[in-house]
């Protein structure tokens, strides 16, 4: 199977809308930098935070520093990650500095309007805007270069998990910012990264609208009949084998709307109080068929 060819086909699909959303995402990142990060010396990692630090220490022009860093890291990416990996970073690496320059007048104007009595409110606004912006960029399968390139290099050559590499690529910058601006800035930076990462996850993966039940029971036939005939939900039988006992038996897989989670669980336990089930968030369901009957437990009460 030609995986690179399939991957190229996937990435080429909806290319124009993806580029439009990349523009929107980098625009919001640039606006966030000029509205909140730079005026409040908030350090969240990446080259933009280094630009804020060096601007304070040495008076270096932050925008020039970000442009220079972007060009340097693209070169580093070509050397250590290769052409294919670098191509995915080029658009974001170039657009992000451009958007910082483009949004500077608007950001400075809005910064005067968004002055709050407490820094926590500023941190909350920053976290939300930062998370939404990066969520848009990542959902379109782009990056903004910078610390993302460093993260990929750490993953490739030090065989680190992405999460650990992402933390390492930013934590030193945040700690450096704490030395320059004080310990509270470290705390604010960590809060922004944590909250924004939650928003990014929700935007990329989605908000769970369903729960997936995997049910193991001695009364499987009875439970299956109730699910199909009474609860009007779809269910799938899966062949399973016990890892310890090596006994083969069926389990049921069923996706249930969040609103019906509690009632569904209680009904299963009512049918078999010794039933064993695993419950996971279900973020997306594609394909398959749906009955035309009204679905869900809400029709029962």
C-alpha cells in the first residue's frame, strides 16, 4: 500500500479551506501576541516568548527576532527532519511572523481596551484565544514552526514521546522568563499552556457527545435484546478471549448518547448486577447505518 500517496491525497483534500483556516489561526495568534502576551510579558514558550525576553533584556526588536528565528528553524528542520516534514511547517512558520506584524496596530489598539484590574482575567482571555488559535492551526494539519520543530527533532533523535518533547521544548523558555520577569510569570505561563492545551484537544478531537460501552455479562442475549428492541440502540457482538482463563465468549459494543449514559448503565446493572463493562468517551462515529425509528432512551420517559 502506497502510504505516502494516500497521505498526499488526504492533505490535498480541501486544500483551499485548510489554507483559509490557517490564515485565521495565525491571525488570532498574532493578535493574541500583540494584545496580551507582549504587553503583559506573558511567557508561554516558543520563539515569540524568547522575543519578549530578549526585547526586555537587550532591547532587541521582537519582530525581527521572530522572523530570524523562523528562517533559522526552517533551515534546521531541513537538515534534521528532511524535506517532507519541513514542508508542513513552512506555511505556518512564515505566516505567524507576518501576522504578528500585520496585527500589531490592531493588537496595540485593543490592548488598551482590554486592561483588567487583575492579571488572572488577562490570563484567562489569553488562554482561550491561544487555545482556539492553535486548535484551528493543528486541526488543519499545520504547525507554526518554532518550538514544534524543536519538539519533532527531540522526538526523532532522543526517541521521546511527543508530550514530553513538547514540555521540554517550552519549559526552559518559561523558566528563563521567570528569571527575567519573576516567578508569578512562570505560574501564569503554565496556566496558559495547560488551559490552552485542553481547548486545543477539544477542537482537534472534538467534544465527546457519546459514550462507548463494552459489556461482558452472563446474560448477554437478554441485554442485547433489550438494547435493540426496547432501547432502540445499535449494538455489535465481538468475539473475545480471556487473557487469564483463555475462555472464549462474546462481548457487546454499544454507543450511547451522553444524555442517556446514566439510565443505560443502570438498566444494564438491573438486568445483571454482576455485569462488567468498560465505558469510554466516543468522539466521532462515521459510516454504518441508522434505524429510522426514534433513537435514545428519552423516548422511554
